[in-house]
């Protein structure tokens, strides 16, 4: 019961802050609302027995990516949106978004969870430790994708440098 | 030895590749000409060894087929790249490579300094290759490839001086007229293939298999149609009525080309083709009659035109047409061996005549060039008295002229007389034989007349060239005179391989070697003729002697008239033309046949073309095309607005598409 | 323990809001943030399934998604800076060279 209440509060905060992300005129406000949303998600991760993921959610998203975004906003000195109103675009976008929501929820009511149940449960996570579980999976079964990820990041770094250089 | 037959067409092909690809950068005329000539000489050596090998075999075994690979295989249709060696093709490759080599050699001297020297030798080698393919091919389709190839080379070489409009037009004319003939040839192939396959389940175009199946063919009927189609092809290639007018125009090409293609080899392809298919032609008496009549008509018709031409090469061109007419007359009366014999001797003396005229033109051209005169170097009215200036050319030319006129002892006599005798004595055409013989004899008389007119106007009498140019006239270089001497020699002795029977008997029973040699090729026809044709009358040897004497007499009369008109009293021809202006004009203008064709075929075609262009193409075809374009443009003008260029709209559309697809899978 | 659907519905709501944001806003940076939000919504789904199926693999996927998001952030923001240098704006309606 207590868990449900907590969940509801966090969910409400997440939804409200996410709505603020898309409604705020000032991008800085949007960015801060998004940070709020990310914190709510991190909370959910803790509730789902994934404390390490919660930690990196805060560190990587809130700490790194969002800082980068805010930096760019400030660097470019972007103010509120100006120019013509695009009500028909807002209307169309909202309708499509609601359709997406409707379809997803419809699917949730119809669908059932299949698949075999794995060995991981709360007890195991508490006994072994979440970081160790993730680490073991990442450095054994998923070693190759993990290494490829580093390549992806390298490419992204080079791309970012080249794109933002004044003269190549 | 026979298995090396593929080398014969390969050598000229190598020459084509070398000269065609690298000739422009080689530049050195001696190397280019040397390669071209050597390749043909290589083929000639192989051809010689094949001929000797063939002669060493008994006559029944003189047949060899080499299938190199299967070219087309489609259902019941099969065509090989394969070569057939029998006495006929062995003879033809000897003529093609032998005369061809001499003319290649001659060309080195004649074409010296011409622009595009390498191009000339490339075409000439390509021609040799195609011609060898034509005569060696063991099936109709491969023969057709060669047939088309020689047509192409003929076109290319006639239009060799392509900056001259008349040369380009002449090339086009030759090509288009040959197309008409090729159309007939192809129809013949199709019909023959279909007919044999449908009725006897023999699906073949191979000559050996066809000859084995020929006994199944009915006499007349569809075989007449097939053979008429083939004969149409022959008239196109061999310049017979009604498709002969391209050959005189083809003289726009270089003179050695006229000698090789338009006298010695290509134009005889029609004769060769009928000889090759003799077992089918013999089954169509109506076609044989048509061939004989057209041959005789062409012989006399072209001979009359030849009497009034002033261009030295045009006289020879009409002479060629006329002589080809003799060959077809021989084919039409069933004297295949005689026709092929005349083909061979004609190749010798006519090539020699053309090369001789080339030598004269070459010399005239240089002399006129030095004198800065713009007279036509080919016009006989500017020549005269050349015999002392150019002795070798004169002697070889005279010898060949005597040969073509049919004076006993020279090659032309043996072959032409054999044809005339066969025209008289053959068992196929009944009383029409006398007419055929008469026309042939008169045509022979005309031949003697205009050929000696040519000789007298060119080599005898007063030199009519400007005195300044006269000093520059000189004999041609050795590379030109050597082929002349060889061909002149052959023009004399070439006939002795086929001495007629009656003469042979006088000299102790010398057999007609040539006829005997070709006998295996025409055996089927001979047997058919023995079985099915009633020999109406047996002709005595005395009659043959009489006819022979008559034809010689006619030839002598022709020569005498020429002597009287052009040596004794040169004023008579002018008086004669003044007396009969209409006749002279008609003959001089080639009986207005070109104009008639223009009126009947060319102009209607042009009018139809113009109508199709202005009426059909512009209005209907372009209308449809433009209409389609306009409709598309209209639609796209409307649909263009979808492409707003705003990223938002694209994102929206993408999301909408996602929703629709997911919705389709959720709610279906 | 809460039912799985609770998390999934929250995830769906966040995803839809992200979609609306992408479609409605014209500021490129806000659009970019909305994309990040959509990715996070999906991450939540992954972790929820990981928990309810007792399988760690879902969380590994979240790990990779985060890597991709980081790379995307780097490149995307660089693009925006480059675009801003050219146009003095990051309004997507100014990206209209494709219109002829």
C-alpha cells in the first residue's frame, strides 16, 4: 500500500515534469524539468531492484548529458521561441501522440507476458550485489558489444569535434 | 592439315586487331601495310597447304568439317562456328587469299601518303576475314555473318573518302541495296529451315546435312520460293538486275578496293552461294530459268552501258556487272562448274584490269597534280598514248583485255566459251537456249568492243593530257607492278586448268581438270539432272566447234569496230553520237535506270518518310510522349505541395505512418 | 510488488509526451530533449521487464541505450552548433533547404 502510494506520487511528478518539458517557452526551464523527469525515472529503477542503473541514470543523464545541453543553450543564448504560431501543427502532433498512447495502452490490455522466468530476484541482488551482476553479464556475454560501444563513442567524439570546428 | 583451317580467317582478324587498335599510333606505313599483307599471306600459305592436301585425297573423300564450337543452341535450332572444306571452298579461299594478298601488296604503293592509311588496311583485313568466313562457313547462318561482314566492309571502303559527299552517298546506296538482297537471303534461310523441319523433322542449316536431306525436297513449289529468296540475296550482293546500280557508284572507293571487293571476291559471293546450294537450286526449274534470264539480261544490259562511259573505272564496273551476268547465266543453265570457273578467271583478269586502271589513275593523278590541273584523272578523254610511258601496266592491261574479250589461248576464252556452250546445249530450258546463247554471244561482242575502246582510248593514239603534265607521267613503283605482272600471268594461264572437252580431245585427250575437280560438289545436282531431265538433243562436237568459232568471230568483230572507231578514224564516234543523240544520251545516262529507281522507290520512300516524320512522329508519337509528360507534370504539380521542405512536416508524416502501421497490426 | 503494467503505462505516457514534443516544438534543443525522454521511457520498460522476468539482459540493453544517447548528445549538439553558426537560429523551420 505504501509502495503504491509512493509510486503514484513519483509517477505524477514524472508526468507533470515531462509535460512541462514540452510546454515551457524557455529551453532552460524545459531542461530543468527534464532533469526532474530523469530523477523520477531513477527512483523507479531503485524500486525495480536496479540501484546501479539508477546511479548511472543520475550520473550520465542528469550529470553529463543534461549539463551539456544546458551548456549549449547558454552558449547559443537561446531565448523563448518566437515567430508565427503553429496551432495546426500543435493539434496534429498532439492527436498523433495521443494515438500512440492509445495504441500502446490497447496493446497492454490485450498482451500477456510470456517468456521463461530467470534466476534473478530481489534476494539474489541483495546477496551478490547489483554492480557485480551487471559487471559479470557485461564482461562475459556482452563483451563484444561492449567493446564496440567504445568504438561508437570514439566515432561520436571525432564527429562532434569535426562538426563544431570552425574550419576543417 | 585440315584441322588448322581456323587459322585462315584468324590471320586477317589478328591484322584487324593490330591495325585497328594500334595503327594510329604506329604511323609507319610500311609496318601497317606489311602487317596487313603478311596476315593475308599467312592465310594464303595455309590455304595452299589445304588445297594440296585436298588434291592428294581421292575425290570421294574431299570433304572435311571442323566444328570449333556451338554458337547458338536454341531448341531444335543449332548453329556452329564451323568450317567446311570441299573443292569449292578450297578454290574460293585460294582466290580470296591469293588475289587478296596481291591487292594488299598493291595497296601499300597505291595508298601511299593517304590519310587514314591504317584505317584502310584495317577495313581491308576485316573484309578478307569476313569473306573467308563466308566461303568457309559450314552453315547458312555463319555464311550470313560473312555475307553481312563483307557488305559492311564494302560500305566502309566505298565511303573511305568520306569527306566527299558522293562517296558517302555511294556507300549508303550500296548498303541499302544490299539490305534488300539480305532480306531475301534471310527469308530463304528461314523458309528452308522451317520447311525441312516441319515436314521431315530435319532441323538443320548445316550444308552437309542439307545436301544429305536434299533428296527429300519436292521439285518446284515451295522450293521455288526458297530459291527465289536466295537468288534475291544473290542479286543484291552480286549486282544483278534489278539491284545492280550500286556497283558502278561503288567506284568512289579506292581502286584496289574496287579490284578486290567489287570485282574479284565479294560480288562473286552470290555465285558462290548458288554453287554451294546447287542441290536445292536444281530442284527449282522455274528459279533456274529466272536466274538464266536475269544473268543474260544483265550481261547484255550492262555491256551496252559500258560502251558509252568515259570514266575508266565505270567502264570496268559495268564490265564486272556484265561478267557477273555471265556467271549467273552459267548457274541458271545448270553449268555450276563453268560458272565457278568463270568466277576464278574473272577474278584474275578483272583484278588485273582494275589494278592496271589504278596504276594509270595513280600516274595521271600525280602528273595532273604537278601540272596544277584540275582535270579528272579517271576520265579517258584526258588520257591516250600511255603505252610508252607505262609499258608494264600497258602489257598486263592488254593481256587481261584480250582475256576478257575471249580470244583463244587466254583464260577468259575457256571459261566464257564453256558458259556459252552450256547455255546452248543444256537440257533445262528447251528452245529458250538459243535465245540465251544469242544474248550471251552478243554481250561477249559488246564486251570485246568496249574493253578495246578502253585500251585504245587510254594507251594508244595521241596523248591528250596537257604537255606540262605529260612530262610527269611515269611507270608506277615495283610494289604496284608486281601484282599486275602476277595477275597478268594468271590471266593468261589460269584458263588451262579447264580446257573444254572438244579442244582437249584434239590435243590427246586432256580432260577438263577443273570440272573434274569440282565434280564432288555438284554430284547431287548432276545425278538429279540425269534422272529427271530429258536430254532433248545430242549435240555434236562439230556444232560446239562452230559455236566456238562464232563467238570468237563476234569478239574479233567487236575488237575491229573498236579499232576502226578509235584508232583509224577517231572522228566517227562524234558523228555517230550526233546522228543518234537520243540513243547516245540514253546509253550515256545508263538507260536512266537510276532516275527510274529514284522515281519509283526512292522518292516515294522519302515522301513516306517525310509524312511519318511531320505527320506521324511529330503529331502522334511526340504527342503521346509529351502528353504523358504533361499529365505527370500536372499531377506532380499538385503533389509537390506535400514536399513542404519543413522538417516538422516530414516528422509528422513519419509518425503518422508509424501509427497507421502499428494500428494495422493491432486492429486487423 | 506492484503490477508490471503500472510501469509500462507510465513508460507509455512518457513516450507519447516525448512524441508530442518532437512533433510540436520548433526549437531543436527541446526536440532533442524530447528524444532523450522517449529513450528514457523505453529504458524504463526494459528495466521493468528485466525485473519481472528475472533476467539481467534488459538492464544491459539500458546500458547500451545510454551509450547511444551519450554519443547522440555529443553529435547532435555539435550539429546544432554548426547549424547555429550558419543561420543564427536553431529553429527547425529554418532548416528548409530541401524545399525548392
